[in-house]
């Protein structure tokens, strides 16, 4: 009985492990090797990109600043008020005389102030100021995006994409395994 159980156990182990040896990955890992292939054609691939270049843009501007006479005299306002008061005092009677005197003084002061304001010297300062701003200038340019490489190995042509120029030969990985439907 012990022999029978041992034989059955050994048989079951062999039957269960058989698919592991028949797996394609098993053949690939043992039958991979590296070789080189001759490059037959290299084509540069380009893409169009939009490039932003910050640029400083400057211009000259005139700034006008009015400048008033710094010295302010109230002489014309006071003189206008006195003359207006004297003239206003010539009209009316009683309380009306007082009202006319005050009205004349106010009107004369206002005329004197306006006269002084119109005859004062006004200057304007013209300053040239540089104004600047940053703007983005855009342009499109072609940039290399890699290479389309055609190579021959064992009488067959293949094409691949590469980031760098390959030179005359490229390394290839070769995998040898039986055809699946052979078994």
C-alpha cells in the first residue's frame, strides 16, 4: 500500500509539473540572445512647436503737470473788496446802504480774486517718462522629435522609432521558440 501511495504521489507531481515545462516563457528565457542588425535607412522626424519668447517693450511718454505760481497774494482780493465797498456805500439809504456796502465789498473781492488768478503765471512741466511692459512674442519652429529607423536582420526589414541617431548598426534581441501549433 505504501508503494502504491508513493507511486501515485510521484505520478501526480509529474503530471502537475508538466505544464510548467511546456510553457512558452520557459523556452523564451533560455533561447533569447542579442545580435546586431544593419541600419538601412534613417529618417528624421520633426514636430512643429509654438515657442513663447518674453520681450520687453518700451516707449517714451510726455507727462504734463500744471504748476501754479507758488506765491499767492491777496492784495487784489482785498483791494477789490475795498473798492466794491466804497462803490456800494454810494447807493441805498439806512439799512439798504449797509447791505449795498457788504454786497459791493463781496463782489469787488471776487472780481479782484479772479483778476489775480487770470494774471498769475501758469507753467506746465513737461516730463518725458519711459514706460515699459513685458509681452510674449510667439513663433513656430520645427524641432526634431526622433528618428524612424529601418534595419535588416536575417533577410527581413523592420522599422522602429528611436530617440537618438542609431549609427550603422543597432543591437537587437532575438528570441527563438517553437511555433505554438507544432505540438
